[in-house]
C-alpha cells in the first residue's frame, strides 16, 4: 500500500510541474498607446515554485515599459506553485491572499504562469499564457474609457494607517451593474524564486529574486463594492473611502501602491484601472 501511495504522489507532482508552462520568446512588441484612454491591468498569476514565472514577469515588465502608466501589473500568488510547504526550506514565505485564491478558483487557473488582461477575452479566452497578453493589451489600449478612476492616498506614519479614497465619474451612458475593487500591492520583496532561464537570473533557485507588483490585500473584498446599477448617465459620480492598517504586516509603505479598478458584473470585464503610490 505504501508503494502505491508513493507512485500516486509522484504522478501528481509530475503533473503539477508539467503545468508550469514554459515562456517562449519573443518577449517584446511595439505598442502605440496614443489612440485610447483606457488603461490595462495585467494580472500575472504566479508562484515562487514556478520555474517559468520569472519569464512571465519579464513579458509583463516589457509591455509596461513601453507605455509606462497605462499598463498596471498585479502579481497574484495563488494555487499549487504558491504553496509554502512543497518546495523546500527556502520557500516558506507566504505570498497568498484570500482574494487571490478566490480569483484563482473562480477562473479555474491551473498551472502557471497564466494571466488576464482587463479580464476580457482577447480571442484566446480570458485566462491565457503570457505570450498572448500583448494582443489583448494592444486592443484594450485603443479603447476609450467609460469611467474615471482617481486615487487619493493619505498615509499616517504615526499609527501606520493608510486612508485611500477612490472617486470618479462615468464618461459614457452605459447599462449594467458596476463594482469597484481596491487592492494594495508591494514592490521590491526579496524572497527566493524557482527559475529555469539562466539568461534572466540564477537557476534553479534564484534566492535573492526581487518580487514586484505583489498583491498584498484587497481593501473591500475580492469582488469589491457596487458603485452603480442600471443605466448610468455621463457625469454620474462615485466616491468610496477605505483604510488599511499596516501594523502586523511586514509591508514597506514606501514600496506599496493602491491599484483600483471598476468592472462590469455581467462578464467581470474591467472598465478602467489606476495605480497610485501609498507614499509619494
């Protein structure tokens, strides 16, 4: 019976590692971002045990580098490759979040790296491999945004508390149910990462890997808060305020950002997204 159990475990592990998808070049694509006003959220579903995930981070970074603040990245650690007990003593840091797990399960994301671009189907499904992100990015950047998203952050160093207000108005007449999600991300987290690409870093263990754009928390739960329902008119506005206590966390405020986006409930597609530093 013990031999049977061992064989089953080995088969499961082999399947899991096969699900870590290899990232293929080319990584870069020329992007023209002058025609639209809609920003893009790239959700990079990742894990410190995924050997191909550093390559996906390179793709996301290269896309963002071309259009700067019109592309926002959020690295969501969830699923098997984000587990804290499967990859040895160097990989015990817990990047998981409740919201990240909720989204990962809702979209049935199996294997990494995978991701979404504004949670829209760009022709290959909503969840795609990194090589297909660029096509959807280009399409989304050409669109005119239907809503504004403005972020105002006030960080109180005395009590280590962030107050963030997200506001804006609708820029088009549209019908549906619309919700706001407010996330906090962090850059420059130095923790080990599995890697199989020697051209971008140490292999197989990149012990001083710098994790960027890491989802830390969602301030108003995974599916956010409704801001409008039914037919909305041009100029209809909204404003929501949330707080985040930094006490009890190892987050560095100077490395953190608020990422806020509004989505349409019918298909979960993102209408607009913005990002602002917690500490300017």
